[in-house]
C-alpha cells in the first residue's frame, strides 16, 4: 500500500545522547503543525541539539513555521538548539519569504555527529 505524500510523517532517531533527529516528510500545514511542535518538544526534553531533517518535507505554511520558530526559542532558552537540515527549495523559499531563513541554523547536510553537542554551547 502506497503512503499518502500529503500526510506528514515524523520519525525520531537518537544517533547519540545529546542529539535527536526528527525526519519530517509530507506536508506541514495548520492541521499538522501541532504534531510537529509536540514532536520537537518531546525530542528536546533530553537532548541539547534537535535536528529537523526536512529533505522530504514538500510543503510548510505559516503555522508550521511558527511551530518551528517557537521550538527554536524554547530550545535556546534551555541552552539547546534547533538545526534545520536540507530544506527543499519550496520550504527554503517559504522561510525566505517569511524572513526567517536568517533566524534558523539551516544546513544543507548533517554535520558530523562528534561536533553536534559541543556546537550547542552558546
């Protein structure tokens, strides 16, 4: 059975003790943004770096951007950080239009894991 590309999926991976990777795919809109916010909150409860792997996120609207931005603010208040990895051109364009691209740590690819936790230090 084929998966519906419009449904957002979020998969959690814990590659090392201080790093959580959330692989987000599909579409993140008003109906899905609360799930994204909750997934980030849950992942952030025990790590210093949360990486959102956005390589398979096809669409995001302002509610999804807000969920990511609020998570970023909360993580920074807890001396942790949110990293956006590999946003698709469409997602990157939405970040640019909202003028949020410079407010996030956006990476084309995943940095080496051995540097992730130390890079979280302010």
